[in-house]
C-alpha cells in the first residue's frame, strides 16, 4: 500500500490507493510533516466545508500571536496582500459583500449567454489542433479556452493576455504544501507584476468603462457598495486563477483517464449525450483540486478526537471523491454514473462561483474534440506535474 507522501512521485502518479489506506485507519489523522489534520471521508469533508467553526482565515478574529501562529515572512508580503483580500480567503461579512458583487457576473442567465462564444472558441482551437495533425492538448486547447473566457469577462485586452497563465501558475505554486523558497519567490514576483498590471487597467477603466466585470466592480463601488482597490485587484486575480486552473486540469486529467479506459471512451464516442455525466465523473475520478485547507477557529471533535483552535485541517477532496461509502466501485471510471455527489467544486459558502461556467467550458471542448477529432489518441505517455494540491499534467501529447 502506498504511503501518504505528497512529495513522492509514486504517490503523485496515483494517490488513490494511499487514500484508501488513510480512510481505513480512521476518520482523522495528524500528519506531522505539514502539521495538519487529514480528513478523508466524504461525509466528514462535506460537513466540514459547511462548518462555521472552521475558516479560510483567522485574522478576522485573532492576531497571529493570539492564534499561536507565526506571521508570514516579510518578503512574502506581496503574495499575502494579494491572496488575503480575495473572497476565497475571507470570511463573512467581507466574503459575503464581495461574493454578492461578483455573483452578478455569474448569474445563470449571464453564463448561459456565454455558451455560443465558448463553443465557437473551442471549435476554433480544436480545428487548429486537427490541422496540425495533433499536438499538446494542454497548450493547444485546455489552457487557451478558459483563460480567454475569463479574460474576456474581466475585460483584459487580447494583447495583454500572454502573461496571465504564467502569473497564475507562479502564484498557485504557493498553494502547495510547504512550498520551497524559490517557489515562494516566483509567487511574490508574479503577485507584484499582476497587481501592478491590474492597478493600471482599473485606472484606465475608471476613465473609459466598458461592458466587462472590472468596469462593473468599479460602478458598484461608485454606487456605494464598498470595495477597496486591493479587493478589486485580488478578486480579479482569484477569478483568473480559479477560473481556469481547475478547468485546465480537469480537461487533461479527464482525457488521460479516457485514454486509459478505452471502453468508456468508446461509449462516449458512440453517445455524445453522455457528455454531462462524463464531465461529473471525470472530475470525481481524478480530482483537479486534491486538498482544501481550513483553520480551526473553535475546537471541533471528529470521531472522539478533539482538534483544537489554532490547528489546520486538510480536507482531502480526492479521497472523499473515492469513498466507497458514497460511490459504488469508486476506482472504476463509469461515465453513466447517476448518483455522483462529488465535491470537486467544494461546498458551503466557498462553493465555486464559477462552477456553471467551468461545466460549459468542459462540455464545449469535449464536444468539439469528439466531433472534430473522432480518432483522437494518446501520442506519448504524459508526465505528471510535481504538485499535489493542484493535480495536473505537464502536457498531453495527442494525435488525430
């Protein structure tokens, strides 16, 4: 049985046997290398995502000293300023205020109106892949589609979009467990550059508002909804990062899973009506976000174990999505799976605001690939990224 070691390439290649071992050992275990309590069962993860005694931050109630924590190093300050003012790392009432403003851009009607644009863009990207006779599904389709969509929503000009993905990748490096110093340095540099760019863009939009989310946030602020410039910058970065990281990795993880399960790929090719359930199953089967952290604001108890205030809980989404108490034959890819309450989009007040858009993007790229590249095949065995929290591939070489 594989040990739980989030830095071991063998574990990263397939963490799911290790999760089964963790679940068999109990509902919660303390993991010394990261000083976290690991929660592995679906019922517990689902409940804790809604538990108000846990928080994405503790600074709305405690100082670092009060909470028994050491303040981050001063040289990391640009990253933490950027990260800590985004709604994913805020708690009510600030979270509620910002999410209410942003949710206006993600109403079902607004997202539905994006469908033709997303479908057209996905079709164009797949056409280019087919014309070349194949390529890297990651860089040719999976990345450019969601990046373009969220950049379009934010109002970032096409000429300015090249650095968005590298900035995002560098910032997201800080979400891994115990990131090394060079990863932190890249995250800080990207935080400064991305923030400086958005500050200039916000200033330009104040002078020349458009029909985009940044202009909308400025208008909401001017109409009395309190939103600081830093909150605006942090919100835009969060939307860009969260708006494509999961979709990119769900796309490549999903197609790699299909190539390794040819019976399921054949069923999907024979019946495109399976696409909606296929997307849910692929997100469950190889979860793009494997872990979500919360701080314990007040003591909680799990299965007789008290987890004290000041501790950190690591909810293992990948494990919860393979819990046999909820999913029949969880290690089997089943695109027809009907009862599929996966938690890949989280739950509670931090449920992914962009989930409906992500589903539209995933369906658009899958539809385009099935229709325009019906013989799509794996051209080379991919290399997995050396990351645990955000699970993905370095690339996915395909032939058509």
